[in-house]
C-alpha cells in the first residue's frame, strides 16, 4: 500500500489557490515563466532567394497557362 505524499487530505492552502487576503489569481512562484518568442535553433544566414532555374520554370508555366486561356477565350468568342 502506498502512502500519500500529503498526509492532510484537505489542506487549507493548496498549490494554485490564491493566498488568503490576495486580490485573486495565483501567487507568484506557483507557475513557470512563459516561453520566449525567439527561435531556439542555430543561427543560419539568410539566403539570397530563388535560384534562376526554378524562377525561369515558374515563369514559363505562368506564360503557358496565360496563353492557353487566351486562346481558349478567342475560340469561345469566335465559335
């Protein structure tokens, strides 16, 4: 049989209860501090951006889609 860590089953002040006479909330030191908003990873220098190859491919795809829909609109308008 295990014994409870707190021999008093109903203590007057439990962790997380406001201290008597306090204006409410949790007393200082009961909760851990909040996480910082800064990154925790190693520092990596910024890259210059997209390489010329992928940027050229994306540009060609955009031009091909635009031409397709332009030709489709012309066929619908004339037909």
